[in-house]
C-alpha cells in the first residue's frame, strides 16, 4: 500500500494538483469563532470577547484545575448554538477590525 503525503489529503485527485482552497476573511473569522465557541465554556465569553470585562482573580486551585483540563479541551470539541457562534463572530470583528474590508455581511449564508 502506498504511503500518503501530508498534502495528498487536501486534493481530490493525487495526480492533479489544483489550486488550494482560499477562504475569505469573514469566513476565517467565522471559523475562529466556531473553534472558540466549541472549545471554551460560555462562562468565559465575557472575559475573552469584551474589551472592558473587569478583572477576575484566580486561585491556585483554579489554576491547577485549568492546567489539568487543558489537555482534555484540546481534543474535545463540544456542540454549540449557532447564536453563540454569531455573537463571538461579531465580537471578534469589533475587537479586531480590518481596514478596507466590509465585514457587515450576512454570515448565515456562510454557515
């Protein structure tokens, strides 16, 4: 059996090398929002996606729990509501605006 290269997974036919698939900037933001929503609990949304959320003190026990559960979170993606993904997308576009790019598009068509 022939071994696969890493790049073979990204092409439909191994012999024909098509152009790589390019995502629009809004699609990239939506992909990041989906990842953040599926790998972080809803309780952390305010801390991560609001500019002035206030400070949160972390105890030593909480730090240890966070370190222990970090390995589990890396592999376990959870199902999330579409509304939460949209809210995180809007927060990301407000926190990290891009000049000369209109991000006010209908993201429902991209989902």
